[in-house]
């Protein structure tokens, strides 16, 4: 019995080679359309145009060409049902055994900010998804391929029915994943093109929230060895790994937190993070001046990392080092530590990550990413004493860092250097005590420091603890029912305090 393969693709990579093997080694007859048919014909392969096969011409500028009973009947006919086979024979419908279709590049088209609406609409594929879905539904009998990467796997098992049946089911799943993502991309585009704006959609929070991301890689495990994990999306388009062991789930979380943190600073800055929390941040005229040796963790810088700093950093243990660029000499120095992960953070990192999504019981939470420090011009001095220029500098630096520390967070700074950081404690005063203890462990004097709190001081005790540790200025959102008590405590201790009017909870 004649075997038919229907090939109609926009991505023509490897198609000629695949079709050649189908014809010459497996005896398939080829059906095709438009540019795909021309390509196969130029390769001296015998091709039947779909319009010849159906006896019906392509019409409406190619919008209607494969939407025909001779196509979908050939795909959907169940070979195990005599009634289906009889009807196919009575209506002259040859059975189609293999389908290769990939879709119009809709997502790529609308990614261009200057794309016209009409062009976007014309790139909505109708026949392609229809053929894929028909073939995938009948995958017990039809092999369906939507990704050129699968050509080799198909050819490897075409002569082995048992293995082919197993592969068909996997390919059918891939089809429905692909068409689902395709429809989601169209819906997302149209939501943003409403003539009468849907305020929910335009705000980025549509009535129906869907996400479809391609698997980027399997991970060895999740946060712990007993948890399975995988990475989805385009992380690797923003972060390039130069050397070292494969990234872990926790590495990826830390790298994400590190890149968001470093984006707050323009002057040369070094930050060290552990468990997504900053444990040391400093800015200076050069990166070596900003460096203070930690042990372990994730290190990120915002300027080219050169040999001078690489020599110092190579003396200690670090898991990951992230920079926008590494000098050749620095690459050579770090190259001696084979397990050390070196990562390039490309410019504009995170620009597309304007929302954060977190799983909760029965669904997900979606929010805009916290991308503002607040308007510094609107920050209000609430104490009798005005901050000195040095205190202002330290407070703003601490405010930038504190935004990226898990709540409750307290950050002590002097100039453009953190001295002590307290993160994630149940009481704000406990975060303050932890930060003081960490500074003491590092033999750093907190006298004359500034303290930054990402949320309000609910009681005066947290501020008093900071003053007793040596802080002379404080920055916080304000807004507590006990603000007057906190301001009074600051005044009694000669502290300067600023209210920002904006909170940076981080859970």
C-alpha cells in the first residue's frame, strides 16, 4: 500500500534530507504546499501539490489550501475501524501516514514593536495547527512532527512498529504543547491590541493568565536532592556560562537575585549573596577597592572584571562569579578552578522580567516586579536634625541594598559599604540585632553608621537598638501608628531620620 507523507513547513532546516530518506529508503510519496513543494522539487524529489491531491485550488491568497476532507479525512481515519476505512475508500480519501508541519512564526513577528496589526493577523496559522491536531489525535496511526529536531528520532524507528508507536505518543504530546503555546501567544498579543481597552489586560493582569515556556534544561535536583526540577524559558539568553559545573536550581535563584540587586548601582560595585540575600555590598571608584573577601556564595560585579580583582578573588572559595565582561587575563586566572562557574550577565538583564509569578495553593500569584526606589526628592526628614551629606549617601546606599534583602530586613552602612545585614527575622528588632552581631563578627565598627529598614519600624525598640549599636541616621518608609514614638526616640538620641513613603517587603 502506498504511504503518504504531507510536508508543509516554515522552518525548512533539514527538510530536504529528511524527505529524501522518506522517499528513497521508506517508499513514501510526498504531498506538499507552496514554498515547501518548490524546495523539494528543486531537490529533484517527486512532489504532489495539495491542490492536485484534493482537486481543489488554493484560494483566498493561500488562506484555504489544506482545510479539505481529503486532507483531514486522510489524517483522522482510524485504521482499526472498518467503517472508517470503507468511508475513506468510497470518498476517494487516501490515508496520510506521516505529517511534518511547523507553524507561521507568529511570536517572532509580533516581537517586532513596529509590526502592523494586519501583518500580525496574517501570521496566524490556521491550516498548520489544524493538520497537527488532526494527526496528533490519530497518533496511533499517524506520525506527526512539529520540530525539525525530531527528524533523526523518526528516521531511526520508521522500520520498527513498536518503537514507532511509542515515539508517536511523545510527538503527539509535543504537538499539543506547541499549539497550546501558539494560541496563548496570539491571545496575549490580541489582549494588548483591544480597540476598546480591556484595563485588566493592558495592566498586565488579564482575566485568564496563561504561560507556556519551552524547557531549557533538566536540573540535577531542586532546592534539595530529593526534589526534581527543570528550568524553563530564556534564562540562557540573558546569562551565558563560560566555565564550571552545571548550574543548580539554587544557583539560578541566586544569580537572578544578584542581577536584580546589581542593577541598582551605577558606580563600580561588588555584591556577595548567599541564599538570595545580600551579605555584603560595596561601591567605590574601582572594583578592587569595593572588594572585601567573603567565603563562599555568589559574587556579582557591574563592571569588567580584570586580572587585578581576579587574583584576589581566586584566593577564596566562590561558587559563582557574575560580571558583564571578563578580561582575557581574568579568564585565564579563573580557568585554573575548573568547578568555578563564570557567568556573563548581558546588558538589559531582566528587562523582560517585569512580573513575578509564584505558585500558591490552587494557583499562582502574579505581581509587577519591584523596580522603583521611590522618588528620592519626596523623601521627608522627620527629625529635628537634618542628615549630613555623608549620612544621606549612606542611607540611600542602604535603601538600595535593603530592597533586595528578605523581610524583615535591616542594613547598616557607612558611605557606600554595608557593615551588617539582618534578614528574614520575625521581629524587626531581631533583624537589627542579627545585623549588629554580623558586623561584630567581621570586626566592623557601626559608630556613625546609617541604618536602613525596608518597612516601617512598628515600635521604637528597633530604632533604639540601632542607635545603641552606633547608628546616627535611619531611613525607613514610615506609616506606623507609633511613628511619633519612633521619631521621639530618634530625636532623644540625636539621630537624623528620613521617611521614604514607600515600602519594599520581600517574602
